């Protein structure tokens, strides 16, 4: 399950939740015309790498007939078991490997076909021979002080790559034949400096791998863990990468102080081990429950004693003073994020934004006060400095007219309830134009479309795309 979720994230761009939803559909059954409803994959929540003998026999036979006998691996391949693997259900595989993705194309949705194709190819590739490369290396003397090494490889026998091509480019660098004593010509020297970098942030695939390695959760819980931390705004996903939110960091800060024994990384793994011992009759279940329950009761009693003082754990005193009563302001947390507030609440209700409010060269049309940029639940907006006495506000536009013909509005930046940025029309709800990609004022050179949108990917970097004709351009 964890491997399927990671591969679906890397190859298909699916979230873990989406992967499991589609896998459930393939497992429960899909209507295949006259055949009726047919389950296309085996049970999709498993930590096993085992494949039954009949599936192995049919798989190797199908590979020999379809891809050639030289692609079949000689013998049944074994795989290392994950720690604490229960091995209750065999590995995820197609129920019938002779049902090819091409045959099922007319019965499946695009996403169902993509995931089935991944499971089908991965299963067959696991039964296939390894890929064989020819590798060449050459050590080149650069004067008397340095030895430079050049290497190249090229594919000799594709093996499993015939079934499941690598995500990386198959273009391999190859170096010419060389003999000892041959001279080489220096074409250029490139210098680069590398600094120590922190580990990369988690994406869904790498987080699932970490959960599995640390023994946290089971195959059935990986998707729900990742969904819940995003649904509760403890983490947010930007361009495929997970970032902790201020709320998530503060929740962790409280829990780590109050329930330190529970929020150790190996807590789940220790509990699983103890429960396994109960199952094997090596320990009495009462002792195990007592071992975990008694510390929890102690922690809960301490929390009850603190009562309403829990908020003080995340409040930080600052050097700024209250404009009304002169007390030192404290950093607090609200539904829109952190802000500064007077500790004398409710007697003193003074609050102040943490972010520096940029002033505009315009005045409020209602009261004449200076207009400022502010941040709210749904993103940036313009408001009067005299709020709450004056409640004048207006949207921040990109200065780009709405592409809907005859609308007359402008494009504004907005946010969903979960904080994801999107772009819509200032005339909403009269005009319902919306886009996840940021529009630009540039017209499409190919089809003369009204605008291009900004896109970004790891492979292409930043580029522009026409939403009408799908043409792409360097930004």
C-alpha cells in the first residue's frame, strides 16, 4: 500500500487519499460490459510483498508470451519484509494480468486507468529480469596532482524496463573507447560551490515512507493521517510540498509539553510491539493496558489542574506596548493566524497585526483616512486605517481585466477557506471566472487568446501557458 501511494504520487501526481479512493473502486469492481462487475485488483490495504503461486505462474507466462521469454526472471524473486509486517493479505496485484490496460480503456475513467496501469505494470515488472547496462569508466590524469574520472553507461538488456520504463530519461551518456596513454583535450572548466543544505521538506510520498520506516500507523491509516493534518490546517501543501502551518506548530508545542511520553516518535511502534506480544500470549493484556494508560491518566490530571492557563503555553510576550494602556503586548493565535494583543483583555481590547501594513497613496473615500493593505482569512485586501470606526474595504486587483467578454471587472487574488490561493473576478458573484493559475496581461502569440497564465514545474521551471490552445512559452 505504501509503495503504491508513493508511486502514484511520483508518477501520477495523485494524493494518498485519491489513490486509495480509486484503488477501492478497482477492488470493489468495475462494470466490464457483458462480464458484469469485476474486481480488477486484489485487496488494496496490505503490508505484504507476497504473491500467490497461481498469480506468479500466470504472470510469468504472460510476460513470456507478450514481452519474450528472455524478459522472465529465472525463479521466484524474494523481497525483504518490512518491520512489523503482518503479511495478512498478499501484495496488491491485478486479479487477472491478462486484462491489459488497453483492453480496459473503454470501461475505466482516466484516473482509474492510470492507477490500474501502474499496478499492472508494477506487478509484471516485479516478475521480470533485471535491466543490464554496460558501464565504462576512465581515470584521466590532470597534471601530477589530480585524477579526474569519466563514466558512462548504456542499456544492453532492458529486462523489466520493457514493462515499466524508468521515470528518468533513458538517454545515457557514453564515452568513446580509450586506451592507456591516450591524450584528451580540455574543452572548458566549470566551477561551482555547494553549501550544506537542510533535508528537503516532506511531500506525501516521502512522508508515507517516513511513517512506514518509523512504524507509525498501518497501510490503512497513511492516507487518513495525511488528509487529517491538512483538513485541520496543521499542514498545507504548496506545489506538492508539505509545510507546517503556524497553527500546527503551536498545537505541537502544547502537546509536546503536556503529553511528552505519547508524542515520542516510537510510541506507536512500541504499542504495536506490545499488542503483538499479547496476541502471541507472551504478555497479559492487562499489564499492557496499564503500562500505557497510567501515564496518560497522570498527564490528563496535570492538564485539568492547569485549567484555563493552557493558552499561556503559546503566548509570547513582545517588546511592543499597548497604545491604550501601555502593557507589553503578547503574541496570540486566532483563526486568521498570529496577532498582537493586550494581556489586559477583556478590560483592554487593543489588538495589532503582526505584519507590517503597507500604506497606499490613496485616501479612504468614506472618511479620508489612509488606505492600507491588510491580510484577512481570504487573503490580502485594502482597508481604511480607521477600522473599526470606518469599515471601508476593497479588493486587491492584479491590474488585469477579466477575460470574460463584456464583464468589465478585474482579476483579484483570493483564498479558499483552507488558505489556497486562486484568482477570480472582482465582479463576483455576477461574474464567476476563477483560475488556480495566476493570469498575466500577455496575449497568446499562437491563437491570440486574451491572456496567458503562469505555471511552474520541477522539469520545466517557470513558464507561461495559454488556457485556450494549451500552447506553452518561456516566461
